[in-house]
C-alpha cells in the first residue's frame, strides 16, 4: 500500500517561530511549569487541543463571506439547520456558541437535585454542567475501556449491564437522560460501536429514558465503525452517522471538533416541548433561535464543515495520522494508550516515569519535558486535572496519569508528526533525568488551567 497522503493542498500558511532549548527552559519556568500559561507563539507544535484549532477549507472561507448577518431568519441559519438535520435526522436544531453552552441549556432544563445522568464517560464540561444543576453524573464505561494498554475495537462502549443495574437501583424516574459521548474523549478518544448504541437504546426505550449523543467527534466514530464493525465495511460514513443518530432522541455538539469550525455548537432533539423550553433559555443566554450566540458566517462555516467531515479520504488520513504516531511510539517502547483513538495520542506517564510518585505529578512533568525538548505542547490528564484532597490534605490521585497530545484537524503534515515522534522518543530515552513537580499556587476548581508549580529539589 502506498503512503496515505494529506488529502489537501495548502493555500494559506502560518509561520512557526523557532526557539532554542535554552529559551524554552526559561519560558517554561516563567510559565510556572503550566503549559496553559505559555504563549502560543512560543510553541512549535501545539497539541493542547483539537478543539477550535482546525484549518478551514477554502470552501468554508468562501462561505464565511456569504454569511448573512440578519438578526432573525438568516438564510445562513437555514443552511446550518439543513446540514445538521441531514446528518442527525433530529427535528429541532438550536445553535449555540459552543458545546458547553448547549450543555448548560440542556441540563438547566432537565437537571436538578436527586437526578442522575448516565454516560459512558462524561466530558469535564458536561459533568460540570450536570453537577451545577444539582444533579449527578454517572460514568459506566465498559470493562475494556478501563485498561489503557490492552487493545480492543470499541473501548468507548457503555456497560449495558451496569446501566440496567443502575436503573434498578435508582429508579428510571430519577434518570432524565442517558448521554453517550462519541468518540469517548475522556476515555482516550475511543469509539462506541453501533451495536452498543443499539443496546443502550433498547434499555432506554424499555424504561422511557431519552438517549442523547455528545456528538463532537461523530464522524471519527462513524469511520471507526466502518473499519471495525461487522456489516459496515461497504456503507458510507454519512449513512453510518445517520444510523447512529437514528437511535438518539437528541444530541449536543461542539462544532469546534468534527465541524472544522473555530467556534460554534448546537443542541438538537425530537421533543418539541423540550425544544421550546431550551429556546426560551437560549434567548436569555445565547441569542435569538436563528443565530444562538453565533454570527451568520459561523453558521455557514459549520454547515460546510459538516459536509466535508464525512469525506472518507479525509477520515482515512485523519485516523491514520493518529495511528501512525501511536505505532511509531509503541515500536520504540514508549508506553502509549492502545489502540490509537480518533483525535489524540495518550502517553501513559505513570509507566513512562516510574521514578516520579503521583503526588509529584508525572504527567505534568512529562508535559514540561516535551515542551523543553521540542517545543511540543500537550496536556496532563491525571492527578493535576482530576486529583482531589482528603481531609488530611493528602492527594487522592486520579486512576490514570496520562498526557494527551490532541491533533488539530488538517493543520499538521506527516513531517510534523514525524518530528513529534522523534521528540517523544528522545524524551523517553532520557526519562531518568525528568524531575517531579510540586504545586506553589492553585485554584479550588479546575486548578490545572491556572496552577503554578516548581520542580522538586
Ligand atoms: N463534549 C466533549 C466530548 C468535548 O470533548 C468537549 C470539548 C465538549 C463537550 C465541550 O465543547 O469546548 O465547545 O464547549 N473538548 C475540548 C477538548 C475542550 O480539548 O477536548 P466546547
């Protein structure tokens, strides 16, 4: 088989500003060893997130010029609405400025104390919006999803038996919704199978619980189904996506991922009464229902992005790039989550830096080493992000200490990815030199964004 090439030519470029190892050491120290406090211009390859960082196509940029900025009834809204309906088949489409705005509206409407929202794994903002309403979020990931280094085709699946047991324990009347995250971001970008969606739907239906999809990376999930699930090899990705959504009563989406947009999102559903309630809130917080916190030009970009993302030569390149990097690392002995997810490579920092105890944050230490070695910015997903303190002030660590390297869509070429692999392997070979970190300043919530740290002496 020949090399899978980037299925695009580059028309517009942005410079990367090179700096030296010595400069990066100083930059990282000045940023208190927190990658969120490093200026983007000081980063060579930015893998902090795949959200809002896509390269838009010339077609999308042309669409931006055609955006109609009417306050009400803009034709750009109708193009957006049609694009979302074509993929999801859902009846009521509500634009929002990004994914978490859709979540805020949905969970303010359906949440509240004593209620439980069940998921494979809730993303942080989804969980935060559920908890902010007074309700609880419950993650019921399948057994395969709990083992980062043991490959399985659909490690994002929801544990259907655990779901049934949970319903028996809490009562269906206290579960306003089940929400499946596809692909499962917090679980390594791992896909959910069609069979699992179907089985979850059957349980939901039997108990009258609506099924929603957190659809940020729906196209990547659909492509994994095509590659890995019996009976889907000859179906096109659009048809697979349509089937996934056919089991759903609604969806939330951040268009900053699989719609290639730099901003945007939506909330969609079949229940007219719920849609009305959500639109009432939308008007207070986001805007009129035909723009919902977005400019007409953003709605155009999303509509076009949703058409482009189901293109299979794009998805082949996309999924292959992540797999290519994962394989290179695995072959060099670097501990990495397997199989590769859809949007990011996850390094297992606990296995990579066994000499750094969890209370010295091995994930964050690895993030710092990657930056100093090669100007690569990733993010810790471990005890810095999820750790809590017990009553004695001792760290209750997270189960896993991971570093996520999320790959922006259509932005980096194969030589960028080769460079990333070289840097990681270099860091891996010199891993004994990496030191742990201690916290010097932290916020009570979501501390990883603003934390200040220093190396242990
Ligand atoms: N759901 C999932 C699965 C996500 O990954 C995100 C964002 C959201 C919801 C919220 O969307 O950012 O538009 O408000 N994930 C980004 C990330 C931030 O880096 O993984 P948003």
